[in-house]
C-alpha cells in the first residue's frame, strides 16, 4: 500500500455470491471494503461515527428497504456520501446529484472505472 490510505467502500448486496465478487474486485483494486447484506446492516455501519466511509455501493433491489430508500437514509446520516447504485435496469433509473449508477452485469473494468471516476 502507498502512503495514501485506501478509500473505504461500503458494499450493500443481499446476494452473497454477487457481493463476494464485487468485494474481491474492489479489494484487488486496493480499496478497503465493508460488507453489508442489506439495508439494516448498512445503516448500522453508516450510523457509526468512528467508521470512515468514502463511497456506498448498493444494489437497488434489496429486500425490505430498497437501495433508493437506503440512499435517502444514508444521506441523512452522511450528507456528502457518494452513492453508487448497481442495477439491472440502470438506463431507467433517475438518480439525485452526487449519486451514480452502474448497470448489472458489469465488467471488472467498468466497475474500476466507475469507482475511480467517483472517488477521483
């Protein structure tokens, strides 16, 4: 690792296999990853003031509270948090300012470019 500390990404995905693949890719790109299997767990992480989070990547289709609702709640806790939605229907999603969308399925390169584009 370089002297610059790695960006920390909160990945919210209810499908364990998909989540594992996303986490593997992000860790390979030298990001630190926090995993949540749904909105409740994600909100617990977001509510923890000791925890630094640079980006939240969430599936739109989560059980219970969906990704959009989660994003709204996340922004009340962390108003400046960049949010990346992953969706199989990316082209049909309208997202508020500071929020981004990546279409599923996405390639490793697409994910890398999207995350780098958001985090700079």
